[in-house]
């Protein structure tokens, strides 16, 4: 077959010396299947998270907006994250136009790349022997089929780039540990540093693990290891800090306001709203402690369990088994170093997610997916090498049993799947328990069957996720589970009660329409002004009104809250000012600044609606409320297509 292919293709498909002939074709099949899963029907989600899509649109129009991560091309305010995750999407939009595919396809390709990086890392840790191919393929498949991975690699949140960078940094650490290679270790630091530009301090959760693993296991004198870690730290600071320094050097009047901060500061954003505030729930300008399910079991709970925990019990068991099996190995043993790398990643990040008291969303758990999948692959290799059939049987029983628990949370969704997984798991476990007595080929078939049984549940959830459109700011994978509530609303993003209601007197605004909070599977109803977590979907009349005469103004309109503004901006292609930033609680602009802009005929319309004031935060600026009050008392309202507009060029 390969004889008919071009020479470069034949060379790529040819096996490396010592590899089975099927190794590389099998990897290509895995990557191709992942690409199909992540790319198929991708456009159904439309703008996905309109908050970030609007910033991508701005970056595709203005290089200044591209660099700073502005919400609009007129550069009023940035998104509440560093802009690294926006850059690949904005470049794609510049090349292929602003549309759903140009925004979401880079995310899907990042998912394929992450699977490939994880495969390479697991193989490397196992010595690149013929026996390392199947465990590496298992790890890659486990990552690709993790439901929350199938969600976030088909969505435009910053998590896709973050996970790719962290997986690549783990691979670089494994390469560095082999021969105490300074260059690879510095690359590891640089990749984590760039992860900061994708999602700020979350990228740094792996840092203590990576540093300790290298210091403990690298084959070099201790002094050299310390110097190398310091050099990697310097690489990290340069990679993460260059953009922060550049923003600090630009005068505030020459750049957009830093969204998510109260004092126009990137460091405040990183350490406060997106830093310690997420841990203790006291972020300034945020919505306070919205998560009452924090605790040791959060990753297994109704909200997060179906997203990430399918293989989590197995990963923890296999981590213990692997460390016990390598307890007598040399200090520099590559397998044990890999177990410590991925295991430390899983434990530290998982504990932070479990215990954090601030804003937490289920899709954050995608950061655990590479570690869980890698431990599954490495652990499978240990079980096979040590012929631990009874332990393997126990792992299959635990995994199948936990899958039945998770499937039991969606009892009306494919009810036949639960007994199938349980029965198949028990049968395969029984075969594995006596696997030492089976001939080699039969034992291999039993191992393959075990992998299929363990992946059946997450694969079903992943396929459901890929076949469902997702939009809004809060999304979840898989079918709706009993007892699962979005952090801002009801099941799968529908409106419902929750601990956030009544944080301040009044809770939701009177007359608040339903579906304005989370996006869930399909977002809230179309039309209307949009809300805190769901973008507006304006009709043709509103779009025509905003476009009429827009060239004479810097902003076609202003609206409270980034999601409200994003919907109108995406529909019109014109800059719309997000008053108050994401939550409507940033002091940008102040009332005086907004009045000067209106007096200078820089803003045409003010769009009335709940916007960022749908729920009041526990702290932050009330500038948006003052602006809203001033506009409604000073200008005449008119209704266009069900939306209330104030013409700011015509005072009452």
C-alpha cells in the first residue's frame, strides 16, 4: 500500500527502527479520529463564547486590539484575561474572515496537537520500546475521549491553549530529565510562562511539581540541577512577563483599560480577580463565593464528575501501583520521574480545584485531563510489564463501577449503556485475573477489551458533547445529569436557584427574563438585550439602526457588561463599548469619562438592558449604574425590534 504513496508520505509512515510496523499508522489513525471528533459539525456552536469571539473580531480588525486583547476594535477595555489565547484565533480570523469556523477550528487543532504531545511523552517515559506503543495510544485515546476535553477543544475559551502548553511543558520536562538538558528545561519554563498569557496564574499550578521532580530525579550533581531550575525560572519570567512589562510601559491614556481590575492594572488582575480571589472567593469586582460544593469530593460530585472523573479512580490507583513498582529503581529512573510529574500535576491541580472557594466552573477540569490520561497509559504499561493481572482486574472493576455511578446520574440517557459497561467490566476483569495463564495473543485481546470497557462511558459522553451545540460563558459536557447545576444557573445552564441569588438585596433584577445567565448546551433564548453570561442576539431592525450613520462615531453603541456588548458587536461588525467590563463592575469608563465621550459625539447609542447589572457583585465599582441612571434620565428611549435604544446625540 505504501509503495503507491509519495516518497515523503512513505518515509513518515515507515516505522522507526525497533518499532512495530503498525506503530506510526496507528498514531495517525488516533490523530485523525481525534480531528474528526473535534472538528465535525464545529460551526453549530456559532460564536461559542461570544465574549471571546467579540475580542477575536476586534483583534482581527485592529492590531492594537490584538495586542492588548481588547473587547472592541476602538479599544475601550480588554477582556478579563491576558490575551495569549486570543492570538491564534484572531490570526485565523484575519486569514479566513470572522466566522465560527475560523474562531473554533484553532481550538480543535490544539486538541489534536495535545493528544500527539501526550502520546510522545508517554512513549518517551517508557523508553520508546515496542511495548510502549499501546500504552501511549491508550493515553492519547483517553485524553481525546475525556468529555470535558471534547467540550473545550471545540470551544473558544482560553483552556484549550493552556492545556496544550502545559502538556508540551511536561514533555519538555521529561526530555530534560533524561540527560539533565538545560535547553529542554528552559523550554519547559518558557511554555509554562506563555501559559500565563493564556490563563494567568492557573498555568503556575504545575510549577512546584515540575521543579521538585527535576531537582529530585535529573542525572546531574545537585548544584547543576539548582542552577538549571533557576535558569528555567528566568525563562518563565521572560515568557510570562514581557507582555506585562509592555502594558506597564504604555501610558494608560494610550491603551485600553485592563478589564477585571479596579485600578487598570494587569498585576491586580492576575493576583486579585484571577488569582487569590478565585481561591478565597473575595475577588474585587467579582460575584463573590458562588460555589458551595467546594470540598475533597468536588471532582467526583454531580457537577464535575461526568466531566473528568471517569478514569480518575483508576489514575490514582495506578499512580500508587507505579510508584510502588519503581520504589527500588535508581534516583534518575525515567518512569518514576514521569509518574511523579503527571501524578503531582493531578494531585496539586485537583486539590486546588476541589478546595477553591471562589468562582469555579466545571470546564476548568480540562486541565486535569492530560495527567489522568498519562497515568492511565503509564499504569497500564506497569501492569503489563509486572504481570499484575489481579491488580488490573481490580482497576477495571473500579473503573466500570464508577462509570455505572456516573451513568446513573443520567438514567434516561441510553439506559442500556450502564448494564453493558458493568457486565463487560466484570467479564473482562475475570479474564484479566487469570491472564497469566492465557497465551500471549489472548492476553493482548483481554487487555484491549479492558481499555474499551474503561473508555466506553467517557466516549459516549464525548460523542454526545461533540454532537451538541454549546454557547454562552458557562458550558458543560455530556447529557444533563441529575443534580448538576451550573454555577450561574440551573441544570445545563438553564435558569434556576443557587447560592448566588440574593448576594445583595434583591438578587436578580425585577422582571429579569429567563435564560440570561449560563450558556449550557445552547444558550438562552435569542433576541433581547442579553445578560451577564449570555450574549444578545439582536434582530435585523436593531442591526440596521446601529449601522445607520455608524461611521461618524468611534463606538456604534455602548452596553453594560461585556456579553451584552459582544452580541451587538458580532452582529454588526462595529465596535460596541462594554461599560463596566465583564461583570459591569469595572470603573471603565467613569460617569465623567462617558459624559465627555458623549459630548464629543464618540458614542451613538446606549443599549438598555440588564447587562452586567443582572446580579450585583459583592464589591467593585458602581460606575456602570451611574452611567445607566444618567442616560435614562437625560435621553429619550425608543424601542427597535424589542430593544430599548437611547440616541446619545439627542438629549431630552
